[in-house]
């Protein structure tokens, strides 16, 4: 018995050994967690900023759009850096940028510096998301065709969920709630960066590397049907999540006796935890079936969210939260699996991934800005109902278009 326990411990710790082929893979996954946590972490802190700095809702919208503009700019202008330099060097650079953004946010004396910090984190998040997704494929010991795709998808959603969850808990009870949460994520990102620098090396280098260019150049399949369905399914998923994140504080304040960053952060994180958890049992679904199920769930969740907005029912809101989270996870998992399959078969992986992520992340900007403009004219309640009806209807159209599409097509680049 005295020998068995150390052997078991040795087996458990083997993937973390400096000689283990899994160590680089684990470090890349942790980098993806750190990058995505930094992306979503401020959500529970916005009420504190409003109290401390006298911010109004339009200020919060500007802060949010600054982050998303940084993400989309990163995908459009920096999406091919991994193809030029390799995924791991770009991932390390992304972590350096996210550290700078976290420091700006933690030390921000006013709204202007916070907006700058969020824009910097947006750029870093775009770099980290694309580079880590490719890096997991490069470093997976099982080689191409293993589990890198599902791990990238589930880790992305888990990291997005951990951001508001951890920030909410720290912001609720730790001192300096507008500084300490950033310090926690800063330390995590710094440790991961150090681990990558020491143990991961430079990873695979493209042979021959393409010329360096910052011009927007996205790569799409020549027959784009299923790819575009997948991209716009993720567009809908992010749009619905953004609406839930914006509505959660008002629903919670009206019906629950508990308040504060921990409560709102947990409620927002629940969508993303559902998104992460549904991916493993759903990983055996082919792309077409995964997208079909995702779109069906999101159309149902849109109806539930619209009803919750009209009735004020916390039960309907919670049910929509779960159903949309499941659809969100299946859509992202299926889309990312499709992207990785096309990349292995046809090349142009970095550009295809940048295209997919750009379409998806636009769902966090365009619809939410549309709701704001519509609410100014017809009121918030009718605007939310119109948004849910439009999104649910779009999901049903995508669901109908999904029939007959089962295989990825050859790829073509466009600028």
C-alpha cells in the first residue's frame, strides 16, 4: 500500500511533468481560459462603476462596444498572424497584451482609461482565442483528428463563464472590488505566460510562412452553405447571450432578496456553464445534427426569453437561460468542429477561423445596438419582444437551410 499511493500520484501528475507531451497542450488550454476570463469579467462590476463614477447606461454601452470593437479588429487585421509566426508565439503576445489591458482597467481613474483598457483586452481576446484554438491542434499529443476541437470549444465557454463568476465572488466580498478581481486574473494570466515561455517553446512554424500582412482577408468555403449557417448560428447565440447578460440584473433585482456582483455574475455565468457542459455529451453529433439541435433550442429559448420579458417571470427567464446556454454550446461546438475539419482538408485554417469568429462576435454588437435604437422609439419591453421574435425567426430560417448540408466544401479566399 505504501507504494501504491505514490504511483497513483505520479500517474495523476504525469501530464504536468516538464517532459510530458501534454504539458504544452494544458498550458495552451489554460491560456485560453485566462484570455476568455478577461473578456467577460467586468459584467458584475458595472453597477459598482455606476455608483463610484456616476456612469449612465450609455457609458456602459460605450465600454462594452469598445471591447467588442477590439475583438473584431483583432480578427480582421491580426487574424493571419498565427499563419505567419505560428500559434504559440502569437498566443504569448496575446497574453502580454491582456496583462496590459487588465492593468489599465485595474488602475483606471475614470471612464476614459477603462474604455481604453477594455479595447486593449478586446484585441488580446481576439489574438488569444484564434491562436489558442490553433495551438491546441498543434500541441495535442494525439495529433490532428483528436479532441482539440471539442476541448477548444468547451474551454472557451468555461473561461467565458468563469470570468463573471469569479469576478462576482471577488467583487462581492474582497476589498477594493474595482481592483482585486483584475489582480486575480492578472496573476493567472502571468503564471500561464511564464509556463508557456519556459515549457512550450515556439511550437510548429509554418513552412513556408506566408508574407506578413495586416489587410483584412477572410477565407470562406467556395460552397459556403453549412459554413455560413454555422457562423450565423453562433451570431444568434452570442446575440441572445448578450441580451440575457443585460437583462439579468433587472430581473434579479425585482424578484430575488439577494443582490450584488456575486448574484448577477452567477446568473450570467450560468448560460456559459450550460454552454460548456452540453458539449461533451453532444460531441458525437455530426455538424449538421449539432447545428439543427442548436438552432431548435435557440428558437425555443428566444420564445421563452420574450415571454419572460413580457411577464416578468423569473422561472421563464431561468428556463430560457438554460435552453439558450445549451443551444449556444452546441452551435459553437459544431461550428468550430466544421472550421477545423475544413482547415485540415483544404488549408487556410487561420483565415477560415477568423471568418467564423468575426461573424459570431458581430452578434454581440449589431443586435444589441439595434435594441437600443429601437427602444428609444417604441420602449424597452416591445424592443426586447421584437428582438426575440426576430432572432427566433432567424434561427428557424437557418434551421430550414441546414437540411441538405452535411459536408464542408472546398475553400476560397476573399479580401
